[in-house]
């Protein structure tokens, strides 16, 4: 029998935490109730095997296709084991084929489907496992699988809209930055011999001096610039665990992407030695200092304090902050509504759905809401106390609680927020594109003016 960790409230309001063994989550709730405890959180204990098998991810489109086809097969009367085996044999995606083979073997050994999926936490998240578990215990597994497929497709569509809308502005930004650097590093030095006389007379405009100085800085210190750029690009994707992939003594299966990241990072870290060999000691120290500062910044951004501060800044951003907020709330309300609609208890649903926002500030407000519900109070009250939850959303949640139709209202909120976000995102991108073009034009104009002003001075001197 599987083990479950729990957090429950005793009659005096004291929190009790521990582990118990039961055949299912429902039986665990019954055991806690017999002890006079009110369950706040119950989750299965993940075994070491689960942790070791949890390294492979599945793309959302494969998940949606898998659950949709599995629901169709079960609804047609095909036994579960045979349905999984059929999907495993027909899929051409190697990762999915391997995972389905392992799930099939675990179900054949007597493990229920939810626990078998839970052995692959990176492929099937907690939302999917909880919904499948509720569907099995309630006898409506086919309906749950179909809803999971629809939910996954909706989330993937929303993600595609956001990525598609931001693709062109990002391309403009990268192209503009590249062109500007080419102008400053390679184009500006071509005019330097023309301006030598003005420089000797001390009549070279300040803007031109700044451009020439910047060009010299990049040309003379290109090694340091390349090191810092490479380190900055690699740092967000790097983890200290990546070094295990190039450790000769490691017995684990080689992770090629991790090995590439670790190798590139190792090269970037060692490269400042080149500056020492060239006797550019000051530049080497500055380069190492910049790299250490960037690493410290990443460490701070990964800490609880740093993430909370960054999440608060994201919500406070002009224009983009509102879009980010609505995206986070639409994910939260859709996941919470979907789970409640499938019979999962509200406290467990809140615990799972809160992390879907991707924002610590909103997660804290949802945590307070869960505590309110554990005390028998309303969900809408702590949400209203958070300044980031829109008033109309809080009012709709309150109405849903009073009418006992919270799951339906939450799904309606998610649909409304997604439509609103789509309109706001479209407007934001339409405004962002000309703004970026103006910025690029202004930057180019600064370079051109820096080169034209000395020519005007030379022309005036000739006259």
C-alpha cells in the first residue's frame, strides 16, 4: 500500500503533520477523520524510483493527444492495459513510447493508473495525477482524461498566442542591437583618420569622441567582451548539477545538453586566464568581477526573497504587468475550476493550482485563501485583500461560492480573462513594434550624427 504525507487540523486548531499508509487518498482521509483530524493537505510519498524516473519531459501536444486517444479507447470498451499497449505501439515519439511501456508494466503489476503516472513526475504533473486519481475513484476516468486533453490543448493554444505575438518584437530588438554594434565596432573606425586633425585641435564633438572611445573599448578588449557575453547567455540555462554530466566518475546516463552547457560554462570561466597571460591584469580582474556579480545576481533571483521581489516588479510593470497578471490568473482559475469540476477537494485543488500562477505574490494570497477555507470561511475574502486580484474576479468568486457553482464560475472567469488578455496582448504588440522601430532609428541617428558633425566642422573650416 502507498504511503501518504498529510497536514491536518486538530480540534483545538493545532496543525498536525505526519505519514500514514492507505490504499487510496480517500481511505487516508477516512483514517484522519477517525482520529478527529481535519485534512488540509494529503499527497502520496514519491519513492526513490519515482525520482530516478522523473527526468524525462513530454511536450504538451503529445500529452493532449495521448489523453484524448486513451479516453476514446476506454469509452469504446477497450480494457485499460490493452489501450495503453495500443498507444505505446502506435506512437513514433521515443520518449512517450518508453514512458508508456513503463506505465503499462506498472499497471500490469497491480498499480493503479494514477500511481503509475506519478512515477514520472516530469512527464505527468500533479494536476494530471490528481485528476486521474479522482476519475478512477469516482468511476468517470474517460471523462477526466478527455477534460485533461482539452485543458492541455487550451493551455498550449494560449502559450502559442503569447509566443507568436512576442516573436516579431524580440526579432526587432535582437536585429537592432546587432546592427548598432556592427556600426559602432566596424563602421565608426573607418572615419577616424578623417577626424584626426580636429582631434589634434581639440575641436572634435563630444558625441564623436564618445563613439570612437566606445569603438576602441570593444576592439581593444574583444576577448573580455566575448567572455562576458558568453557567460551572460549561458548563465540562465546553467545549473551546478550540469557538471555531473561531464564527471568521469559518474555512473548515471549521460545528459548531452547538460554536458554541453557544463563544457561551455567551464570554458567561459577559464577564459579570463587568457587576459592574465596577455598581462591585462586590470581587465582580467574586472571581467572576473562582472562574472561573479552576474552569478550572484542569478543566485539572488533564485532565492525566495529575490523571486518574491521580481514577481512584485512584474506585476507593477506598466501595460505588460496587467497582461502578465491576467495570464497568471487565467491559468489559476482554469486549473482550479477543472479540478473542482472533477470532484477533487478544494483544499487539495488550491494547493496544486496555486503554483500554476508562476508568481510568489499571488501564491501567497492563495495560501491565505486555503487557510481561510480550512477554518470554514470563504475563498473570496483573502483574495479581496490582495491588491492584485481584480475586483470583478473576486466578486464572481464570491457569487460562485454563494450559489454553490464555484467550479463553473471559475471556468467562466478563465475564459473571460483569456479573451481579455488576447485583446490586450494584441494591442500591446501593435504599440511595441513602432516604439522599438523608433528606438532603433534614434540609436542609428545618434551614430550618424556623431559622424556627420565633424564633417560639418571640416566643411566650415575649408570655407
